[in-house]
């Protein structure tokens, strides 16, 4: 605790020193600027004292003394009119607000940076500027043609009045003729209905979208109908979503085998060979997995639509993976640096409660326990953390087993038949009790 207090004291002293350095440097800058302004006017004006102004910065509130002139006016070049907050601090406040931080928490953030705080009305005013820039970006005219278009949606938590509800955020990305991707539009609605997608696509078309030859998306029914109604071009069914749909019709133990066969068909070099291999795989699986094969036959043309376009673009056109990466920037991702806030995100929300398994806590100075079970007095092959006696070497020793080398043999007590010891040299099978056993060991015990 003493070390932490010293560290906090040293941090406050450093912040105070930085604030004084900033104040001195800015005072010198203002004196140079006002003298240059006087010389530019052939010294026809005179100094007329100072006026005080508080300026919020990342090192705290800096009290400035701005020079005044008898005739004319002077305003420091590093300040903005009607704004008493540093540009960098404004960016931090705006990005924190975009991350969903409340206005009260933003005030705490400013105070943690050394400032005196900021009012909720000031936060709202600063963030209205962000909304204006976002609206201007999303409503901008589209120039040039975009031969390829990706569409997808994700559900996000948003504030609707006094409630937090889940809404669909739809995104459109286009690839222009120069090979550069652009975010063409985004909109938030209640659900992915055909009417909502149709309205969104028409708004993008009205802004200048043209020349689209292929649209890539999943097979959502509302989205498919909107594409047919508005776009009038070829549709590529996302290969990743298609694989999920097919494997959902296959038993768990056979999913990997079916996935490998489909991937083999998709790995062929040309469209004719790919279709032939696809039909061969479907015929091979039809008797065992009729539902999966029915979907394969129905979706073949849509899944392979990208093969009619330049081969260099096949990996990008086959799925909406590029959009999936973009969607992570719409929110927060644990254990990774935030894409909006300057500081990295915490490793896990639980760390804010002072607990992290096997790691020092981020909010307290003491490390967390190695494992929650240690609080119950049990840890395999180690002394208990809460009891004075060591835990048993292995839970099975209570059944009369003793570890010997790579196998387990009976101890002093009788070994039950349905807990027979596995052998490394014989094929295994499951006993009635659910434990793994083998034929040779069971036979010797019965003798």
C-alpha cells in the first residue's frame, strides 16, 4: 500500500510539472505571437493587460493569461474559438462516447487525466460533431463504379429512449475499379426484413452506386429478395455461411469428413472441374446424408458464382469474411487493442473485479488464486492453499488405485471389475460404468 501511495504521489508530481512546463511554453508562444501581430500593424496598437482562460488538456487544466490589445484583437493559434478543450482531449472524449461510455464516466475519465472534469452538456455538444461527420460520410455521393459489393448485418445493443435493445446494423462494402475497398453505407434497423434491406439498397443506389456485377452475401431470405429486386446482377452465396448450413445437417462425428470432401471440390482449378467434383461428392454422400446433399445441389450455382470472375479475386469474392473483420470495429473486443480508444482494452471484464486466474489482478495488488478449486482445499499433487494437509496425489487413489509408471494397478483393496485398468497394449472399449477398459485386463481379473 505504501508503494502504491508513493507511486500515486510521484504521478501527481510529474503531472504538475508537465502542466507548468506546458503553461510556460504556451505563455512564451503567446508573447511571440502578439508581438508579431503588433509589428505587422506598424506598432499602431498597444498592449492592454491580460485575460484569464482555463484550458483542459491531457495533463490537467492549464490556466492561461492571454494578452490583450488596445485596438484590434488577439487569439492564440493553438486554441479554437468557443472551445476550452485541447483537440487531443476532444478526440479521447469523442472516442470514449462512441464506445458507449456514459457522460458521467467521461467526466471521471477527464478527471483521471488530471482535469477538473467536464459537464454532460459539454460532452453531448462535442459528440454532436462526431454524429455530423458520420452522417456526412454515410450520405456522401458515390463516384465511379463498384463491380463487386459485399452485404452483411450484425446485431448490436443500442439505446432506444430509456431501454437497451438489440437492432440490426447492415453494412455495404464495395470494390471499385482501382481495386480499393470502400464502406458505401451503414444503417441500423429493427430487423433484417426485405423492406429494410430494399430501402437500404435503394438509398445506396440513389447516392450513385453503379456498375455492380456481383453481390456477395449470406442466404438470408429478406436480403436475397431485396438483391433480386434492386440490384439486377449475379449473386454469390457466402461459402462460409453455406458450409455452416450444410454441416448443420450432418452428425457431429461426420462433420469433418463432409467438410473435407466439399473443400476438395472447391479447391479445383477451373469451373468445369469444380462442378464435376462437386456432383461426385454429392453422389457419394447422398445415401448417408440426403438433407445435406439436397442443399449442395440447390446451392451449387450460387456458391460457385465467383468462378466466372477474375481468378485473382476468387478468395475475396467467395465469402463475406472481409465484412466480418469490419464488424468487429462496431464494438468492443476483449484481449485486443480497441480500434477507437487510444488505450488497449482490458484482457477480460472479470479483471475489473480484481480476479484473474493464474495472473496478478489488474485492480488489486495481490495475485488471484491459481484456481477456484484451491479455495475448497483441493489441488492435485500440491499442498492445499486453504488447508494445512496436502491433497491426495490422484482422486482415483481413494478407489484403491496406485500410479505405477504409465499405467494404474490395484492397491491394497479389491479393484472393482467395472473400473478395470486401461492397458496401453490392447484395444479399448467402454465398460458399463462409462470407464475405458480393455479385453485383456478384464479377462485376467475374472480368472
